[in-house]
C-alpha cells in the first residue's frame, strides 16, 4: 500500500491534533515534516513523533519527499501556504477558513483552475459527521418534500480572550454556512445579523454575544443560526430542518440517561474537538485515500470561497443590522 507523505504547516492546537491523528491512526499516511514559526510547537512534535523540523515553508512544500500538505497555521497565513501548494502542484488540506478574505479565496480558486486540476480540500468537518450525513441522506431522498426553514444553534461554553464579534461569523458560524449550503444544495442570496443584548459574561464593546444570523437562499429557504459562544453550559450544536412533510433534527451526541436524586440527567459535550472527533477521523481517512487516488472528494476551494463571501456579508450586517446581498456567481464548470 502506498503511503502519503505529509508536511503539516502549523503545529498549534488543531495542527497537533491532525499530526497525532495521522501518526497514531492512519495506516496509509505519515507526517514526515513539520513547519511552524513557533519553534517550540515544532520541537514538541519532532520529539513526540520523530518528524523533521523544516523552518522554510516554501522549500518543504516543494520537497521531493513530500506528497501532500496540511495547512493548520494562523488563519491569515492560510492563503499564502495554499497558493504555494498549488504553484508546486501539491494536494493540500487547509483548515477552515480557507483564507480570511474573499479576495484571497478567489485567488485560490483562480490559481487552482489555472493549474487545471483540483488540489485543495477545506476542513469543513461537519460534512463527515454521522448525524449530518444522515440529514443529507434524508434530504436527498426528497421523501419529506423540500426544505423550507432551517434552525441552527452553535453554542460554545466560552471562548478565548482574543475572540471578537466578527469571529462569531469567521470562526464559528462558518461551519453552519458550509454545512447548510451542502445539505440543502441551494445558493445563499442574502444575509442579516440581529444582535440582542449581550451576556454579562463578555465585554460587549469587544464581543457581542449572542447573535442571530439569518440567511436566505435562491429557492426561498430561510436559515437562522444562533451563535452563543459564552453559553456557559457546554458545547451544543443544533440543527432542525422543517420540510414540507416532516421536521428533521440532527441527532444529539449519545450519552446515557442517569436517574439520581429525583433528577433525570443526560451529559453534553463540552468541547468541539471531542464533539467532532469521529468526523475529523473520517475526514482525514477520506482526504488521504482520495489524495492517493489523485482526487479531491471533500469540500473544495469553491466551497471555501462561497463560505467566505457569505461570511463577509454577515459581518457587514453585524454593524448595521441591514439585509446584505450575497453574490457568489455561478459555480464554475471546474467545480460542478
Ligand atoms: C472553532 O474554531 C471551531 O472550529 C469550533 O468548531 C467552533 O465551535 C468554535 O466556535 C470556533 O472558534
């Protein structure tokens, strides 16, 4: 069996997780090198997994013993790394967001089309979650009619100190933006954000929390997304789709129900890495096997671009509350 030899760019929290996942769980892939501007991060992974440290990102992407690249560095550095992979003809898995501006996302799309073959997969792991896959199957069967309304909630117990109002879109709702686009297979046409009073657990001048985001699609579906990143009680992802003939709800993570002291309790997840751990594993299995076949099977650079354009429209509405139009244009034949 062929082994996919990978360099991981960025060995912070998520990069480390991916290195461990590849080294500990995957038979047909191996991390051969790590590159991080933080030398301690790279050293930690070199010590633990025996991978070589490569300080020069451009050189390691082009290295002959590197078949593919995982980009998991600081978000604003994604675009440069991904563009370099395309220039070197190397398949690349890029954590979300693909880039922090829609212009950079468009540049990636244009570079990939000019190269002539798909190389980029974006890390929208929800598409590999069992519950979301079940929703996709049910919706695709059309057994319950067309979707009309989608209610989502994305709640984090708390977030880091540098997380500001726009992160609620770029870092958090970006998952729903992609997942719902994929689930209902429809194009977004407008975005609006409604901001109620903020929780006392945040500094409202820096982070407005919670927020209600509303998206509309070309076929008339209305999607509401509650983002509440200081909900305190746990990590909670909800998605309910109202179709013409049925209401379909994302399954809850499964925990035993405990009866004790006149209470019936069921645990909740507390952390996104745990909630989606299986999805990440399946996502990487799929990325490695499709890369070895010379294909891109998961979310493409075009999906990354659509998410970025939609996210920018939501962020524009955060300050005014107004409805902002979304125009991504027609999906190019290359990505159809
Ligand atoms: C984080 O970056 C993620 O990707 C998590 O899934 C999300 O729940 C969290 O809000 C983000 O900051």
